[in-house]
C-alpha cells in the first residue's frame, strides 16, 4: 500500500508536506482504519 500511495503522490505532483495535514491523516484513517502512513 505504501508504494501505491507513493506512486500516486509523485505522479499527481502532490507535495509531501501535505501528508502531515490532519485532514489527510483523517482521510487515510477513514479509508483504512488500521493504516498509518509513513511520516
């Protein structure tokens, strides 16, 4: 899952700083409750 998220992030040109945004973290928790993105 980490590799797929990384690929999507890079191809979409999204800044890596956005992953620390609490709303993005909440989105990941809603999509997959047990997942913790690498910070």
